[in-house]
C-alpha cells in the first residue's frame, strides 16, 4: 500500500493531484524524450557552461575523467591542470594521466550534476520534487559508478544518461497507481514474445514465499516448448550436421534396438539410483544421463525428456517495480546476458502478464533443500565430524560464509548487490555438498521495492528507502551476511523475536551484537570480531583508500578465515545451540502460519477495528498485548479457535506476557491480507487463461465459488476469503455486489472493490 500511495504524494507535492494533469505531464515528457537531439544539446550546453564557471573559480585546475588505458570500463580518476601533462605525483587522490588531447573528458562532481538536472527540469518547465529527483539521480549513477569517486566524475555523456533516466522516472511516477500503469507492456526490446502465454511455462508444484514474490521451485515447461528449445540448442551446438529424414529414421531404429541392450539397462538403473540417493550427481537439475551421451543418440533423447521441468520462476507483482519499463527491461537484459557469478542461480529469461513479471532462472535439482533446513538437519546429526554434512560446527559456518563472500566479491566488482541476502534465499542441490549452494533473487533489490508482506524474522536488516548515495549499497550485503553468521553461530537471531521494528533499526544503526549468551561460549573470538566488523556502520569505519566495491576482498582476509586451529572449529555444536535454532525455526514457521490464518479469515476493516480496540484497552502495555488478549479479541470477530491453537506458540511460551507489538503486527496482518486477496483474484484469471486481465462474468462466478488453489489455513472457497462470512449477507449477494451485471469483468475493477485495493 505504501508503494501505491507514494507516487500520489509526489504528484500532489508537484501540483499534479488531477489525473488529467498527470496525463498531460506524461505526454509532455514523452515529447521531450522523443526530441533527443534538442535534449542532448540542452544537457551539453548546461554542462559546458557549468564546467567553464568551475574552471574559472578553481583557477585553471579542473577534474578530468580518463578512460582505462586497457580499453575496459572507465574507472581511472584524476585531477589535472590545464597547463600540465599529468597530475601531481604523490598526492592522495591524484594519478598521473595523459592530457585531455589523449582522450580525457571534463567531469563535474555528483552534487553539481544534481543541480544541473534541477536546472534542466526547470528549463523544460517540468514540475518536480527535489528530494525525489535526487534519489533518481543517485540510482542512475549507481548503475555505472562503483564508488563515490567515480560518481564525482560526471561527464557530459553520463549527464545525458542521468537526465534521460530522471525524465522516464518522472513520467512513471505520474501514472503509477492508475489503470494505465498496468495496461502496457513492461518487457521491451527482447528478441521474443514476452507474453506468459508464449513461454510454455506451467506454474505449479513446489511454492516458496520469496522476498519479492512467489518462487516456483520446479516450474515445468510444456513438452512441445521443451522439445523446441532442445532442438534449437542442438542446432546451435551442431550447426553443420543437419539430419536427413532417412538418417533420423535410422537413429530411431537404433534407439529401439538399444532398448534391451545392457548399456541402456545400466544407464536406466543409474537414473533410478540418482533419483533415490540423497547425494545426487545432478547439477542444476540436469540428470546423470548427460554423462553417457557417447553411448548413443537414444540416451541423448531420453536425457532431454528428463530435463524439461527444471526451471525456477519468481513471480513478482508489477506494483513493486521501481523503474519504468524501458529501464527495467535494460537491467533485466543485463542480468540475463552477464557472465555468471559463482554460486548464483543464473537468470535465463523473463515473461509477463497483466499482474506479474515472471523471472525464469536455471533449474534446481529434485533433491534441493533450503539452507534453513540443511542446517536444521546437520545440527541434529550426532555423528563425529569427518566430512562436510556429517555435523554442524563453526568450521561449517566458516565454509558457508566464505562461499557467500566469494559470490559477493565477484558481484560487487561489477557493481551488483543482493540487497536481501538471507537464509531463505539459499538452496543446495545436494545437501551433502556445499559446492552445490545456489543463491536466488540476486540483483532484484535494484529493480523492485521491498514489499510489506514478507516472512517475519527471516531478514531483520532494515530496508533503507530513498537512498541518496550514488553507488550500490554494498554495506547492506555486509549487514545481511553478519546477520546470517550470527544466527548460524548461536542458533538465535541478531535481534530478539519480540523486538519492534524501531528497536531493530536502532540496533543495526549502532552496529552492535551481544555474545553474552551461553550459546556463544565456544564461539571463537575471531568469529565474533568478524560479525562486529561486518555490522559496523559506515560512519564508524576508518577512512580507507580501498573502494567500497573491493571492501569484500579485504574482509575475506579477516583472521577468522586464516586460523590454523581447525580442531577447535570442527567441534560439534552444543545441544543448547541446536535448541535455540529449533526455537527460531519454529517461531518463523508459526508466525507465518498465524499471518496466513488471519489473512484468510479477517477482513481489513474488522482487523483495523480490532487493533484500535486493543490499543485503547487495559490489556495494552507500552504498545504491546499478550497472546491471550489477542485471541479473545479475534474470537469476537471469527470463531477460529481450532486454527489459533495450532499457532499458540508463535509469540512465545508465556501466553499472558505482553510481547506482541500492536503497530508492527497490525501492519504485517494488513499487508498479508492484501497479498492474499490480490493473489486469489489473479488465480481466477490465470485458471481461465485470461492473462490480459479480462474475463466473462460467468467465468468469474465459477472462479469465486471454486476452492482455493493454495491452501493457507484450511480448504475454503475463494469468495469466503475475499469476503469472510459475518452472518449479514450470503455468498450469492456478495458475488452479485462484486461482479454486478457486466458481461465482462476486469482484474483491476475487482481489486478496487476488495481489500486488495484498499489503503
């Protein structure tokens, strides 16, 4: 809801509260962008005038941006005198570079570039808000600047790029929240049709709640689409061996003759064994048959049929998109075509429908397990440590952290950050092999807003909105990594489960961690220092000449990773750590189930009424209530005692202690309620293959009276969740009020009439 309301506030601040004025602004911005020659000339004029004024003020000394001599990215920065050949050797921040005639470009500081963008918007007579525009300028700079030093070298070409970025973002904010926001294509410039209907994907099977949307861990492809993709792949691999019909028939006959051969029997037995064994030999879901391609073409055919369902798909609501379609498509294309990052699940493709952006990743194996469950299994293993996976100890934590840091090292060097690194986004294709670790959702924090409906306790690192630093947020990855390390070392979260959001923000702002618990009695001092160093705020760090994008390499040389006392690190964890981790994992599961139960049975209006009554009652103590008081208030509105009993330990063992923070729990419940209703409405359209968001009223009636596809609390009808029973009206009247007498209904109209569209 906050994401939808933000652009309205921005437009009102700019004097654009009327939809007609917003539409006029969008048309004007499109005209300005279309007139590229005039816009570039205007940007160059402002740049040259400002650069000349700065040259006079500095007495002939100017900032020059020099491309890398190797012909790579432009990274070298220096200060040069117009009358000299190079910079002053030996001075900090100064490098020897060739004169401007050899390829140097004049450059301005980032703050000067921000003021130039303000001036260009005023010259084009476009309304804007300075704080918002500054955020957009910083975001644009973070796509090409790896550090503050590079951001302070704003050349003419970079200024034109930033101006184009800001204009597109300004037009995007003007239409966000309106029907025009959805009734357009988001994925542009791809070489194929990006409609989900043309993807061949079947979104079904195992489902996990990701940070930005639902994650389909084993999304299948239609057989025809899979065969077509495999045929194209083979034609690219063997372009000069086009098969004639006679030759193809011979290969099929050969495959039939091999059906009873010892080779195929051995291969088939290996396939069955690979599926049943825990230690699988598959990589990214590719079956073991791929190793026997030399045995015959029949094996290759069977292998291709086995791999048609290996895709991970993340479905993200378009309402969370940070960037306009042109910029979003450009960034997704970059993530798709870039060199793979170690241990990061590669992005293959992207598709869309009216409601979602579907990001298609490489597949995981059928035996994949999340890092949360892998640590749980290892902690309950009492065997002696002789191999990775036979127990859990500090040495295993060290190996996992090193694996994650190796991925971050490569990503940060390219200016990419994860932004939401946590236990729940890490999976292992083979639970006994840490080398099979795969990280999901990498780079999505730059493209999508952090939603309100997220899994509780899974990531405590605060999300910073409207960040104005003109380089990627590397420090957030360090904080997330420290949070994961602390949890794995002691089995408990960095902040207690009953801490409020404000208390968590204060703790992270100070960068403190407590190791006084007995669970950390055997934790090495080097491990504790690593956590504290990673949590330390940027303001409290010593000044260093090392760019922030390379700080991860310095952290990989921490004494914790250079210790030679392997025997102490390999000692199995105490049972106290195991119990604390079990308690955290159970709390995580129970609180998520509690939110799902309430999303199914309590409408938004009644939920707000309940929380207001609780906050004014005697049961409220310092903004908190106990579980027993909350249950009493819930039962007055809906009789679901049998469901609440299943989650009665979600907020601790003591049901009378006031530990439930009213404001935080209320926000979470409302966010999950909106998420649930919106997903149910879209499921009806998806079932009818109405991916354009328009369906007949008869199909809508059928969808509302059908059972829910994904059960959160108990099997219910769709209409009973969208409008929870209150004894006033029957289901028929509710459906009639929702659908009306129209022959065709749209998804956006249904959303506006339900809790999904209410702020």
